[in-house]
C-alpha cells in the first residue's frame, strides 16, 4: 500500500483527468445539440441530489399524515 497522501494525490489527478474529459465532451456537444440543451443537462446534473431528497420527503408524507 502506498502512502495515504500519494493515494489522495492520485485520486485528485484521476478526478481532474475525468473532469477534463467530461468538459471536453460537453464543449464538443455544443455544436451538435445546441447550447440550451447543454445548459439543461448541466442544471439537471447539479440539482439531481436535491430532486432525490425532495422525492424522499414527498414519499414520507402519507405515513406522517396517518400518524
């Protein structure tokens, strides 16, 4: 096993590499799918966790009402 800091540095480099690949893909999509669709994908990606939390809260409402 390597040093924890080296593993962390390696993970950060892999993350940076992944982000670069994703950003390049998004930039290449602009001429193909158009800017509005690209912005929509970006915003949906950002709010995905909030939507999941909202869905869980909504699913709990019936059981809370019954109590």
